[in-house]
């Protein structure tokens, strides 16, 4: 089993090296998995993906840590006025730190289907990114990702949880 | 009714005492199928496994049968695998099943059964029979095979008791909280395929049952992978900028449809496996997503907001024509064609999100009364729909028959379960 694991790691590492030589950013169409992500085999034979010891943290400046979430109304990507200040402070930081890169994560509540929600989450992330651009942030400093309903902030199957889960999170 | 329900529970509890992660709680329709008397098989004492109870549970879950409680069956209806029609008919069942499991030595067993009619013109007729060899390890599969034969003899449809399902388990406190699993359709023989620190979505079976396409967020963005479920080797199918979501394998195995937003908004594409290229199917400013294939692999159903709110549309890939399919309900999502019919199963928004069936004439029938249903997947014989819902405060799987009469929840002992995908019919 251990041997197999090593062989697999080697395979992943060598393919990664190949892909790293290619300049196309969009790796597609049934290529070998060239991920830089940790890949292994569990005792039960399952493929394991990711580093379980990696902490999910806020990678931006400490002063913006508690000030990085924008909440949305149900099925809406409209940014409410009360969150404009949050975006302005992040825009200010990005403009004074041109090497900083912002990732806008879009999330939804659990209602509706996962595949529809991931599209809705992207619309929320895009809406925030567009606003940041309007505030003068360089488009190259911005990227978006939608997690749809897959990463709720609050567990629960009621409006109290849902209202906290319909959100965009600004991370770096 | 209530008494019968309790007995059904007692019978099922006996079966469920093995290490299955998925149990079953019947919540409706238990009395509505064919009444069938499944007698305990005459078994070699080495066989501790109760074949007849697995068969009865299969038949009940299909929604087409109402197996009588074993305790209520007339004495002497089946003796040592031989059926006494007159005695068995006292049960008022339509059909009787009797069988025998004999040891042939060296862990080889012969399993035999007969299905005999008890009413009207069928009275005394052998409607199905089967004999075959098995081992202790494959006794459960052999029992499902008995169920398949009975199901087909009575309904005229193939049984699908030997199919697998894929689903996502979320275990909050695990090192790898997001796990893609496969299991027999009844939850036994669970196998972990992938365990990840980041979300996994939308498992989709290849029609040969050997590979699963799925969405993984392991790189802090979405990507679609295709993985061999036995060797665990995998390849990347799509990791464009933006969404890479909702993979769906064409029934003829030649294409994988998906949603990509690389052009700025979510549109439907497919990857042609023979030609090794992507083909764009829709180009619309509104959200287009959830592509699934028609049975002939020549059209795609998808969810679109082009008309305002999300509804189901169909694109004919030969003529290029797009038509709207659903009109009733505030929103309709997640269409899946029911094999062998022109009907679709959808998630419809009416007082919450429910599983519904849309027939060819556009009429819509609610199949469930819950409010947070999602990810419906239809059994390959069209008889049942598995979906995820919130039940007693937890997300888990549930079954409903395509006619809406039979309902059951499959509460899990381990974490929240979502995204069920019913695998293909394979063995004869």
C-alpha cells in the first residue's frame, strides 16, 4: 500500500512538472491530474485530497479581518448600502498594495438546487468584484470563486442560518 | 395500517442490524403495492444471512409491492422450499415466494426460489423461478437477484436491486470532511472513492458504471474530474476560469455535458470524448445550468433564467432548436428524464422546493411534501427517485416512487448526506 502511495505521488509530481511548462492557464480536456494539491490513498483505499492540517484563514491585513463579509437578500446579488463601507476599505487597501490579490467568495443558502446555487453564488461574487472595479481596483488584483451552498457559515435549516449563509467573503 | 407499519419496521430492523450506514424509514404508501407472501427460505445452518428478509425489503422499497409480515403468514404455505398453494392462499396475498439455500461444500451454495400466483387465473402458476450458485460473501447480491426476477415477472420492468448509488457525505469533524461514496442501492457495501478537505459536488456515473465525474474545490476553485472508481485514478476534465459545474454523462457514453462560465455567464457545454473537444450548446446572458441528457443522447434538458425565473428548457442537438418545457410552478430546476417515459423529474418551487414529475403534456404532479428537496436522481428502470432532503433537522437521502405513492427516508448514522446519483443497470 505504501509503495502504491509513493508511486502515485511520483506520478502526480512528474505530471505537475509537465503542466508547469505549459503556458495555457486553462488546463482542460482529460489531462492527468496535475494538481499541486496533496493527493494520497487512505487506509480504506479512498483517494485523499488536500492537507487536513491546513487552516482555513483570512490571509489579508489584520485590520480588515472582522470586516470582510457582505450579506445578501434571498435570491439576490444586489449589494445593500450598509456594506459599501466594507468594500471601500478593501478597495483602499488594494490600491495602496498593488501586489495584493483579492478573492471574492460567493455563497448561497441551501434552498434551491446545488448546481443552480453555485451559479447564483458566482453572480454575487461577480457583483462585488464589479463594484470593487468601479472603486478603482485593478482588475488583475481581483478573482472570484463560487461555493454555492457547499460551505455554509452557520449550520441549520432555518432563516436564522440562511441569512448568515447568503454572503460574499473577501479574502486574499 | 399502523400495526402493519410496526411489523414492517420489526422486519426491517432485523435486516438493518448489519453495518449499513443507510437505514430506511417508510413514510408512506406501504399498503398500496402487490400483496406478496415471502416465506423464510429453508437454509443450510451455515448461512446466517436471511435471504427472504432481503427480498421482502427490496420489494417493499420498490413501491410496487406490499410484502406481508412474516409472522402473519399461514403455517405450511411453504415447507422446505415447496409451495402449498392452498395453504399459502389463506394469506390473501396475490403471490407467494418460497426458496431453499443448500450447501454444496467449499463455501459454494445453491440458491433456488419460486414465485407462484395465488389469485384468479394465476393461481398455482409458477411465474418465475431461478437457481444459481453463490458464496456466503455474495449471498446478498444473490438475494437481490431473486428480487430482480420477482420484480420483472410481476411488473414487466427490469428490477434494479443490483445497482449502486453514489453520494456525498459531509462529516464535520473528519480530517477529510467531504467524502464521495458509492454503495449498493440499499446502503450496504459502502466504498469511499474520494475524501477531500474541500467540497465535492454532483457525482455523475459513466453509463458503464466504471467512472464517476464530479466537481471538486480542492484548488480553491471549481474543477471537474473524471475518476475510475476501482483504480481511483483520475483526470481533469475542465478547470476553466469561473464555474466548472454540473457534469452529466450522455447515456451513449460519448459526451459529458457541463456548465462553464468562462465567457462571463454560466452556459451549457459538452465535451465530446471521441473527438476530444468542447462544444458550446447555449450562449445566453441569463443563467443556464443543470444539463442532463435525453434517453437518446440527442437532446439536453437544462435550467435557464432566460424567461425571468428558472425553468426547464430542452435543446435538440440535431436541429439546434430550444423549447421551454415547464410552465407551472414559480421555478423548476434539476430536470432528469424518467427512463422509458417522456416524463421528467424536477425540483419545483411551491411552498419550498419539492420533487415533482412533469409529464409530456406539461402537467405537473408533486411527489413529495417536504420543503428542502434537491438533487433528484431516477433509478435506471424509472420506478423510483432518490433525492436529498432535510429530515428531522439533518440533510439525508430519501426515496419516492415515480407515481408518488411510496415514500421512505434513509436516515444516516454518519454525517449529512447529499447529491445522490443512481448508477446504471449492469448485470443481467
